C-alpha cells in the first residue's frame, strides 16, 4: 500500500518550497524580514496567509493539498502564546509548517504571534465573545451572512441588510449606536429589534463579537487566495534550503501514477523544450522572449528540491504570472506523470546521485 497521506504531505511541502524558490523578487526588500520595520500584519500576509488564510481561518488554496491542513486560528483557543512561538520558530514535525527562525527575528516572531492572537484568536480566547458568536449564528447570520457581508437581496423591504464588514460600517457604527440599533431595530427595514428577545448582556455580547470578528480592517489582500496558483507572496524569501533538503527523492508520483519516461520524452521535446530547452537548461528558442525565464532544470535549486510529486504538481498547476502553462487543463494525469517522470529521470536524478556521492 502506498502511504497516501505521506505522499500528499510531501507533495504539498515541496510545492510550497517550489513556489518560494522560484518567486519573482519584484518587490523583494520592501518587507525585508530582517529589517527593523517588518510590521506583523505585513509579515502575516507575506509569509503565513498563503496557508492559514487571509482571515486566519485556514481557508486558503493550499488547504486542499495539505495533510493535516493549516491551522484555523479562529478556533484555536487552547493554543498558548508560548506554544505558538515555539512552533513558529521551529516548525511542527510531520506537517507542512516549517520553522521560520532563519527568516524572522525573535522579536518578529513574538509580534507576529501577538498579531495572530489579537486579530484572529480574540474570539476563541474570550468566553464572552464566544457567546456573542453563537448568538450571531442563531439570530443574525440569515440576513447578515457568515462574514457580515450582508445580503444582496432586500429582505422584506427596500433596504438590504447592512454590510457590517465594509469600511463604511466601520466608520459609521460605533458600539453605542449598534447596541441601540440591535435593541430597538431599524424602523422601516427588516432589521427588527432584539430587545424583547435577548437580555441586554447578550446584545452587548453579539455587538462586541461583530466588532471584534467582523468589523476588522483587512490588510491588502488583493490577488491572494481568490486566484489559482498564487505565486509566493511579495517580498517573501525562499524557504531555507534545509527544508528542501529533507525532500524524499524516492517519493512516487501522486495518486499511484507511474510515469512512462519514453512517452514523456516525446512530449517534452514537442511541447516543453521550446521554453525549457532540449537539454533542460532553460534556453529553449522561446526563452529569449519570456520573462520570468523558464526554469533551468539543471540548477541545484531545482535538482535538490524537486522530486516526482513536486515536478508533477508544478507541471500540472503551472506558474501564475509566468508563461508556464497549467498543463492539467490540457493533459491527462497520466500524460503529466509521463513528462514529469522524464524530467525527473533525465535532469534531476543524475544530479541527485552526483550530490550524494560527493
Ligand atoms: C506551507 C503552509 C504553511 C505556512 C506558509 C505556514 N503554516 Fe503554520 N501551519 C501549517 C500547518 C499544516 C500546520 C499544522 C496544523 C496541525 O498540526 O493541525 C501549521 C501550524 C501552525 C501553528 C500551530 C498550530 C497548532 O495547533 O499547533 C502555528 C502557531 C502556525 N502554524 C503559525 C504560522 C505562522 C505565524 C506562519 C507564518 C510565519 C505560518 N504558520 C506559515 C501550514 C503553514
Ligand atoms: C431579517 C434580517 C435581519 C436580521 C435577522 C438581522 N439584521 Fe441587522 N440589519 C438588517 C437590515 C435590513 C439592516 C439595514 C438597516 C438600515 O440600513 O437602516 C440591518 C442593519 C444592522 C446594523 C446597522 C444598524 C445601523 O445603526 O445602521 C447592525 C449593527 C445590525 N444590523 C446588527 C445585527 C445583529 C447583531 C443581528 C442579530 C442579533 C441582526 N442585525 C439581525 C437585517 C437584519
Ligand atoms: C511557454 C514557455 C513554457 C513552456 C512551453 C513550458 N514551460 Fe515550464 N516554465 C516556464 C517558465 C517561464 C517557468 C518558470 C516560472 C517562474 O520562474 O516563476 C517554468 C517552470 C517550470 C517548472 C518549475 C516550476 C517552479 O516552480 O519552478 C517545471 C517543473 C516546468 N516548468 C515543467 C514544464 C513541463 C514539463 C513543460 C511541458 C509539459 C513545460 N514546463 C512547458 C515556461 C514554460
């Protein structure tokens, strides 16, 4: 039996390594992690949101390919600050969570931890807000939505439910006004008063929950998880080679596929060599016109970090923001496995052996 979870996990780990290794340094230096001014929100969005999600709830594209999935901080009330610092520093063995100590200073790891606790974990850490959360689910979610986004449809009238997550709501609604509106309702709209149904303490709790969890400013999240094949976050640095060095080069293809290298070679010469070069050196005839340049498969960054599942995934998913197509759109899984097997056997494997025998 092939150990599925294991191969999935390493696939995912390598994917991230892969993405990071080849990140375009367009804005590198802007959020220099070692610089004095790395704000925790920027650190979070540059380094962590790709897996843990923009709202810290673990909803990211990466989630689908990670076993175990990235942690949902919004329900992680039992996590202590100390445990978090340890894991962020050293990583969590057996998961895709690598340690960040070579990239982030101790002070940055601490401020990042506090940012996560106060931004995403605040509800989980406070019993009163927890109560507010369940009150919200019971009484408000039908009209205001899971994220407070409101409804497009006017419910029982011409006035749609208020988008509580909007910047306008943040600007207009102070705590007092909200408590009042929830208590007495908004005349002429579907928003009825809850004063007769909920005790004052509950109204406060639900309002405080909305303020803590829904009416929070989002840092710039444009172009993040909504997009397929998201590249490494701007300014992120390559994951340290140490994490790639653990790449198990004996890993088989995902989903029990077995690639046929000869068929893969024919496909490679017809379809990939134009960019990656017949020799795999990234100098195919089209390479001259392309930016970023096609990956050089002979480069140690590639030959030490890419095993079969990683090549398979990179080929299937393509690279957004580059000319590397997502081949899963046009090839079958078997065809991808064939060409990935060829790339592995021809370019990676010989150099692996060379590195080892040194
Ligand atoms: C490659 C995806 C990935 C990235 C990037 C990532 N994490 Fe994680 N993280 C995970 C996974 C997977 C887990 C393990 C979840 C589990 O054990 O259930 C995890 C666990 C954690 C935990 C421990 C939660 C627990 O319950 O033990 C913390 C804290 C954490 N991550 C913080 C961060 C921070 C801060 C960053 C950015 C500096 C970050 N992570 C970046 C995937 C990632
Ligand atoms: C039946 C649908 C409905 C339900 C249920 C509902 N709301 Fe509303 N809510 C609305 C509508 C419609 C508005 C817009 C009213 C307006 O613009 O004057 C609104 C507006 C609001 C406002 C802004 C009021 C203001 O002063 O401008 C707040 C705060 C609010 N709702 C909170 C809640 C909370 C908290 C709950 C649950 C306890 C809840 N709502 C339940 C429909 C609903
Ligand atoms: C039109 C040009 C083009 C073609 C055709 C092409 N690639 Fe690529 N490929 C690229 C570029 C550009 C990159 C590097 C993207 C980057 O650095 O972000 C890349 C990167 C890769 C990577 C590494 C991904 C990474 O994260 O570094 C693999 C693996 C790969 N290509 C495999 C293939 C295979 C297999 C084929 C044929 C089925 C193929 N490519 C066809 C342009 C191309």
